[in-house]
C-alpha cells in the first residue's frame, strides 16, 4: 500500500522539479558574452537571430516615466539599452543611484555592475556635465546646495572632462575598452567610443548641448579653442572608424549616437561628421536633447530624435529590432504607455526604401 501511494508523490515531485528547471532556464542571462548571438528562442514567425535594443533619452534620474519605459523594455526582452544623455540631474532624485534602483526593482540582483556595464551604453549630455561639476561651481560662488537660489543652474558646461568623469565613475568605459568579452572596443581621448554587440556596431560621440558653441566662453577655465581642436579630432576618428568598419563588415548594422539635438544634420564644426554618415553608409543616427520625436532621412540613414523620459508630457522610447542574418533593421517609436506611434524599416548597409505614399 505504501509503495503504491509513494509513486504518485514521486511523480508530483519530479514534475515540480521540471517546472522549476524550465523557469530557471527562461530567465535571461544578462552576463552572457556581448558579441555572441542571443540565446533566447524567437517566436515561430521571427528569425532565431532577431534581437532587440531599447533607446531612451533625457530621463534626468529615476523618474516615473523612465521607470515605465524600463518595464516596457523588460517586457520586450531588450538585450541592450542605449541612453542618449541628460541621464542624471543636479537636483534631489536625479542621482545615478535612483536609476540603479529602478533596474534592481525590475531585475533584482541581476541589475548589478555586470548588467549595467554590459547591457547599457550611454552618451553624456549637458546635465550630466553639470551634475559632475556642480560642487565646483557652488564653491566658486561661495554657495552651498542649501544656499543656492532655486532657479540657479549649478555646474559648468561644456566640459569634456566632466562627461568623461561621469563615464569613469559609473560605467568605467576607458578601463573596459578592448578587454575580451566586453562590448566596449575602443575609447578615445575626446570621450568618444566604439562598441560592438551581437554583430552590430555602435559609435557614441561626445557632443553635448553646448559642445559646438565655439563662440562662447562659459567660465574662466573654459577654452573654446580647446573644444575646436577636440571636435576636429572627433571628425578624424569618426571617419577612420566608419571606414574600417565598412571595409571589414559592409553589411553590419551600424548606429551612431550623440546627445546634441539633430547633430546629424549639422553644419559648422559638425559638417564633416554629418557627411561621413552618408559616405560610410551609417544605418541609424540618434540624438536626444530635443524631448520630442523627430525624424529625418537621407538616402541611406535613418535620423531620429528620441523623446524625453523625464515627464509624461514629453515622453517616448524606441525599440530597434536587428536580424543579423538578413540585415533587417526595424525601428518602432512608442509613447511611454506602450502605444505604437511610428515605424521605420531598412536593411543594414543598404539605401532606405522609398517613403510610403500617403
């Protein structure tokens, strides 16, 4: 009698163990090598190598809108997040720790340094510079955070060193560059970097809100001529990097990003950068800063401004789906509520398809 009763219990225990094993295997492995194919199984109607990028900008700390967008990223099984600047903010609640808290609320202990280092690529904005420099500016003015006027903007900008300190303190880009298994391939003295993830290339340019305003001296330690020389070096590096990528991988997905609004249409000191996008068949050029969705195109490049994620009134995010086997790039723009607003499609390294007729 005991033997016959034990068998159903044994079967139940074995079934429960199998369920736990399946659930454990279903958890995304965020620490996987960044330049390998994703392990997740795609739905039957999608290629097995299709994977997804989440793009956000201007969140200014761990805001409610940013938190809602991260939940959509999690639901979409996003494997890489691009944040296009103005990430932190010199005000209560705007610190990096508030952003990390939001990741931990979604991903638990997986959202530690390993996740943030391997799964988030950021480009510095003007607020990030100010956040890093606020203590020095208050000191120069003989103020403290408590005595600072409410409408005073603490922090010096533009300051290439401040943005690079932001990278160093929270993301360690310079130390990581070129290490085996890391997404960061190269980091430059100007604060630009080249990343590679699942066969797609990402170039981040250090172009903040005021970086190209070469006619203005922002504070007594600021030297516009130093900026002018740095921008010239950025142009040289960008062209050399794009040329090398396209020579080695003509059909690899290629995305270039910077914080400054519409930098990709730039004249003046950015004219050579804008020309390089078309010359070397860049697939997607991204910016933040403007807090609205905006779209432009040339024969080969999707040029997009990402809406702000600091409030519900100026919100949105992008999902970019990449299929390396076919070169398909699918870009979708959503409101923070998850409502689909715009879609764009192209093939890596190829001209854009004709605009749909209205």
